[in-house]
C-alpha cells in the first residue's frame, strides 16, 4: 500500500511538472514578406530551429512567410498589440514612425556591406531601433535585403537610357525621389502585384535586390539587369514589447542569442548568394550590365538632390554621422 501511494505521489509530481512546462511554453508567431527560398526565409527557419533547441522546447516558432499574415500595416499593428510576437520589414517603411529611418532610402550612402554593418550594428542603428518603443515595438536589429539594382525590359547603361523608364517603386517618397532624380518614371505598386504588372507591361522594370528578384522570378520577364547599387536596404527585425515583458531574463537571452545566430547567417548567405544569382541569370539569357566608373559618378551626382529634398524629414547631422562612420 505504501508503495502504491509512493508511486502515485511521484506520478502526481511528474504530472504537475509536465503541466507546468506545457502551460509555460510560448508560441512566437513571426511574419515576414519573403518566400522561404530566399536567404531571409532560410534564416528565419534557422532562427526557429535554434531557438526551439536552445530553449529545450519552451518556445515554439510559427513562421508566416510571403506576407501570409498580411501587409506591412497588419504586421506592425499585430506586433504593437502583441497578437504577433515578431516580424520584419524594410527599414525605410518605418519612416512613418520616425523620419530618420528614411535614410535607408537615400542614394549611395553606404559604399559596402561592411560599412552598412558598422552603421546598423553601431550606436546609430541602436538609437534608431529604440525610436519604435513608443509604438510598443522593440527593434532587435537589422538583416540584409541588399543593394537595389535595376531589372528592366530594355538595357540601361546610362542616364539617357534610364530616362522615362516606367519602373515599379515602393510607396516610400524617398525611393520615388531617387528614381525621379535619375530620370525614371516611378510607379508605386503593391508587392504582391509586381510580377503580374511586369508581365502585363504596366511597368517596364523594377528596382530591387538580386536575391528577391531571382527567387520571385522577375528576371524571367525583365532580362536586363543593371548593377546600379543605388540604395542599400536592410530589414528591421521587430519584437512585441508586450511579449518581451512576459519573459524572464533567461528567456529573453535565448531570443537574443538565436537572433544573433540568424542575423550572421542571413547576412553571409545573402551576400554570398549574389554572385551565384548573377551566374544563374546569365545562364538563363539575362544581360548583366555594370556601369562604368564615369557613368556611376554621373548617377551619384544626379541623385544628390534627394538629400536636400528630405533634409526636414531626416536630420542632416545624422547623415553626416553616417558619412563619418563609413569614412573610417
């Protein structure tokens, strides 16, 4: 009889412990706009695997890729309200909350990926991330999309070639201004409609990074690729403040460590994959165009006007701080 009660006692303890762990386990719903095959999509899968293993199953990560959760507004609102725990989108899109984030739509500001990291991971990036706190959003940090290049249905080798090109742009006023400064005719189109509008000829091109263009098959329609590298675009990785406050210090550390693993992997994969993408597109009949040094200088000079157009939205001192960092 004593043995029976002893067994029952330990069974009860085990059940309570198991119930506590199950009850305490948390699901992280994470949303991003890109297809799973992209470096970003692969990196978020790594984040899921790493965090679930690191937390010994305490966290369960459910990924909503390809804008399945909704558009930018839906993701931001979801994170702010705590309905969505994590997400990411282009940094420039968050300029609606802080005009200084429009700097990521400024032309020829970041000369290399290494310089991008110095700004994004340094004091400037941290300060910019903190400005979203008033909206209930924590900025964990930045990952890559890459440099914007021009995919078009006709060859673009000069400013003269670019003149009046009807090109898809984001809704960012700065992005539109950059394209206009180069003589193009920007047309804002929702992300989910880009392939169809290119196919139907509503626009003749798109300015986008190499990885996103390739994995969304834009090169099948716009076979001329000009490596203009006009703008560097990162994604901001976001966390719900409401969710964050529910975690203890150890749980928060798990999330931060898994983010760092994902961030390093995503950047490395995104950058290394660009050369592979170029070779694959060449094999498929795409024409890859590199601007001559003289022509690139003309593009840089033509786009300088954009900085003066937005000196009320973006603190000019911040731009100078960035230029000082990248000049080191």
